[in-house]
């Protein structure tokens, strides 16, 4: 009799334990989701603040004030990355800040991370195109001759993803020119001038390629 009661009591405790687990599982899952959403929201707020500070850094004429805003923007990018280390938008923001501060090698590494999977999938085509253009720009600035092939690969993708980016077409034309591909260079510069007829760097490039090339 006592044995049967103990068995029944054990079954009851076990059953209550299962019901408790089933009841609390959705709650625990929801808590994790809410925590993740809260972290994402905080990271987004830091990104927005950093982007605003970067805009102020670029628009001011005072070098000291620009540097102050750039450092603050970098701090906001770091806070966003502390919450989500693979966030490509925050990595791109960090790269732009580093470039403005003259740290081009570090900026290039940050863009490499932003354009690597799986984070790159979170970027729109336009965002990816602009990031590829910026990476190519840094590659050319750091070592024009050695990195020009990598820059061309990035720019050929960039103009497909962002077909209205005149500066990307212009830099692609310059890279083709460096590689001795004059016809390809001319076509890229003509694309740039169709988008922005007064783009000085494109007109200068056409002039370098020879007479009768300016459209």
C-alpha cells in the first residue's frame, strides 16, 4: 500500500514537472528573443549616433573639431560592435571613421570584415556596392600598383550593384588606365560622365587618355 502511494506520488511529481517545463519553455524563449531585440535596438541606436557624428566630422572645417567628432563616432561604432561584433553596418561606419582619421590600413580591415560572410548578407545591394567602392578606393590609396587588380574586381561588382555611382565608374576607369587598358578605361569614364557630366576627375581622366576623348 505504501509502495503504491509512493509510486503514484512519484508519477504526479514527474507529470507536474513536465507541465511546468512546457509552460515555461515559451516564456524562456521569448525572454531570449526580447533580450536579443533589445541588444539589436541598442546597437542600432549607437550606429545612428555614430553616423550623425561622422557627418558632423566631415562637414566641419576645423581639423580639431572634426577629429573630436570622428573619435566620438568611432566610440559609438565600437559600442555597436560590442553588442553585435558582426554587424556589417557598424563595421562600415568604423571603416569610414578610421579613413577620415587617416588610418587607412585599419579601415581596410574593417571593410574586409563587413564584406565577409555571413554579415555581408545583411547589406542591401546598394550598401554592398558602396562598401566595395570604398574598399577599392582604400586599396588604390594604400598601394596603387600592387592592389589595383583587387580594386578592379571590387569596382566591377560595385558598378553592377550601384549603377548610378559615378565615382565608382571613374575610379574603375583610372584602374583600367593603370593596367594599360585604354578602351576599358575610356568606356568607364564615359559612364561616369553620363551620370555626372561635370565630374572633374572623369574629365581629367579622359584628357589623359588622349585628344578627342572628352565628351
